[in-house]
C-alpha cells in the first residue's frame, strides 16, 4: 500500500500487518505440507505461530488500534462508524478464532490424521478472515486517518504505536517475540513456499 504521507504510526501498523501476514502464510504452508504428505514441521511450529498471534497482535496491536486509531477517527468523523464497528468486532472474533485453532491443534496432536481436516479448515478460514481484516484497515482506515486526523492526533498515535515493544521484554519467558517471530518464519522449509 502506497501512502502519500509518512507517519510513524502507519509504518508501525503496516510492518506489524506484514509480520502477521508472514505468520499466517506460514500457517498455510504448514497445513499444506501436512496435506501434501511432505516432510512437515512438527506441530510445535504451528503452536509457536498461534502463540505469537495471541501474544502480539491480539494483546498489543489490536488493542492499540481500538484505543487510539479507531477512537481518534470516531472523534473526527462519523463516516467510518460502521467500518470501525466491524473491525472492532473482528478483533474480538480474532481472539476466538485463535483459541479455536489452538484447540484444533491440540486435537490433532492427540488424535493425529483424523483431526487434521478440521485443523486445516480453521487455518484456511483464519487466513481469509485475516486477509479481509488487514485489507479493510489498510485500504479504508489508514487512508481515512490521513484525511481526517489532526497533527495532535498523529502525535498521540505515533507515540502509542512507537512504543510497541515485546511485552515479554526483561521477563524469563521463552525469549522475546522478535526472536519467536524469526524462528516461526524461518522454520517453514523454503521448498514449501
């Protein structure tokens, strides 16, 4: 997406969308490799992808879009109310979809091949859901933000999105999300792409 004005918040949002798109693509490649009876990575790779989605997009990215970007747009115009309502509902649906994917993955880990079709279907549905969601934000919301938001709004958004950092920084959990993201993306064999 080409934007006429460089805004730090927009660059952060686009970068995070690209990272999530890479993870969702990895999920599709995972189910494709299992379906093709190729040498698929173990289920832990898909679990790591779902963990990344739950801990970064669902806990950091989407709440900031709701609290800052959407809220500021609604202060400036009512033109986008229906789209924003839909996107906020999708943020809630995304959490449910990730939980359903985690449950389907657990069933697949326990039951094996008989549980795979349900897992594959949920991954494919998530990919369609996420692609539609991302496009709506990038093709409708971000251009509208450039049109309607004030300099003061951009200062707040740039500060809020500029502060997006790994929520596990300085913790003893499994490392930071940048490392997890790199691991997830690099784990899918290149011959599958």
